């Protein structure tokens, strides 16, 4: 009987892997009933495709059932080894979750466009738990087992002899992102059967969709298969996040409830706000969510945990369980989302009454924006009001509408007005425009002063 050989890359040392990673702890628990060979790449700096190909090459002389799996996966099934063997008898390649179809421009197995729009549920298959413990939130994508065209690379398993015979390998230009999408297309082209298989796991991370490295992978993937990008997405193929810094927003800190037990900050950057809040409330459990892995690494110094994920891909179940909090923080983040209205709405649905949502939002009515628009000087910049990563634009009126439409009650706010002497020459013009439009000119001038607004809303 062929051995089960696990191939895993980790940033941890070989000594720390058994205690500091989900997979390491799982393998210790299941060692007696599920003996495996572990090929561990500790303190790894190489791409996954390179490591996985090396395992395929080595298996030419020593065949095995190869399991390519991330180190943040908890194996919860006591009989996972037997289930795995059953899976690779039924299919040539198995995974935990997948899609029965593939559409042009698809950026991941579950999404149909770069806005991360979920595919129709009728095409999806499999289930994956999310969080750092069990019980956990479970994403039930659809029935499994089921033949698929695309599989999630979280865990892929195959008989090495079938891969070698078919000549299927990982393309090493995809070092992390899109290696799974490309691998599935190669497997399909060589006639291998792919499908989901029911294995109980919990995944600690939510993915890193939308990061600069992900977008570079998407560009390469689309170039390889000559696929068109979604023309409605206005962005560069490789786009930097707002630059990281170590400063915190003191007005955001003022509106955070000082007695919160669990805080979730979206876009935690370097973790500077967590650092300052923990000085006021040392007992808080502070979760940071950061889409850029390099920023997330910095934030781990100050947060209790940091998840590398795109919050717009989150499920309501996850919000109500592993991410349940009594304070949510969005520091200059909502304007970077495709659908902040939807996200606030599902947070409200998943949260207990009294939960706070504290946000800092740039003011699109700021006097400088009005001046630049008046002369057609709308040019994207690396930061500030014209940050090139802004997707949505809000005035005070539309900010308040967004919270109200989500079913939240705004209870406090701080206009962030800075010393800008040059504005005095333009404020009379704004006053005159409002008068000409039949609106309150004094209110128009006041609303043109804040650079940002900090708002606290609560779940009723």
C-alpha cells in the first residue's frame, strides 16, 4: 500500500511546527491512526509550485499518495487517511472545495469576476471550516463528492503515479497565488478526473484575495491563458495598497468603547491602533484583518491574531462565530471596498445589539476636492483623498445614509478639520455655488472643511 506523503511549507522552524501550526498539531493527534510521511519545508522562502514539483519528481522512484496542504489547516476527521485513499481511488485529483464549471476571467475557484462575486451555488461543491478552534463556522459550498473543473489549493491530493504518467506539474511562475487554478487546467487538459471529497478540516486563514501579489498572479494567469480582464474594474494589474505607517488615528481611538471585550479591525495595517487601544484596555481580544501579508506581519506584534483575508469574501456564519465582536473598526477602509453597504448590513445581522461600528471615512466634499474638480484635475495619488485604491466616495450625507440603510444607528461623530490656511480663498466660492444651487451656503462651507469624518454607529 502506498504511503500518504504530506508536502507542507511553513515559515515556522522544524522544532516549532508541531506546536505552532494547525497542521503540526493535527498530525500529532492523528499519528497513531493515520500514519503519514511528512515532507516539511521549514522556514520556507521558496514558492509552493517549486516545492510541489520537487515532491512529484522524488515520487518517481518512491510512489506515494501526495497531499499538498497549507500549514494553517486543522485535520478534524479521525479517519481522514482512509477517506483520502477512497478519494484518490474515485478521482485522480481531489480537493476540499471546488467548482463544477470554469468561466472566462474567473480569478478563483469560487468567484466569477475580480469583484469577488460568488458563483451560483449550484456550481459549487465541498465544505471548509473557518477559525482557530472547533466548533467553528462552516462554509457549506455544495454537495460532495462531486466532479469539478477547479479545486481550492488549500489541500490537493493525488496518486503520484497518475501525475507522472500524465505529465502534470505545477507551473513555477505561480509561486503562491493561482498555482491551483493553473494546476487544475493542466490536469483537465491531460484528461485527469478532479473532484471534491468530504474531509473535515478547519482553515485558520481566509485567503489574500486582492493583494498586490495576488493581482500579479492574476495578470500572469490571464496572460498565460489569453483571458480578458473584467473591463468594469478600474485599476492597474499590480496596485499597491495605501502605504503602511506606524501612526494611529487618535479620533478613531476616542470613539472606540473602552470596555470592549472583542475588537475586530479591518485594514489594521501595522497594528498601530491596536497598540494604543491595548494601553487603555489590556484585557481585550484584538483581531486584525489585513489583505496585504507584509502589513499583516507587522500587525502581529500588537494584535492577538491577524488574518490575511479579504473581508468582502467573508460569510455571515463566520461573522457570527469566529469573528464575533462587540466593536468593529474601519480606519479609512470602507472607501476601498466594492460593496461597503452590503458588508455593514451583514455585520449588523450577525452582531448582538449594542455592537459598535467605528469608522473613519474621507470626505469627498472637502474644499480641495471641489477645487480640483472645478478645473478637471482629478488625478489619482499614492495616498490622501485621491488615493488610487479608493473605489467609493462619500460626503457626510451619504456616509450617514450608508449606516442608516444598513440598519445601524449613528450615535457619535468627529469631523477631522486640519490647519489649511489656503482654503480661505476658495470657501467664498463654495458659499456662492451653494447659494446658486438653492442650498444652505453656511452648511456647504462647514461640510467642505473636514478632511475626514470619524463615526460611531451601533446595532439596535
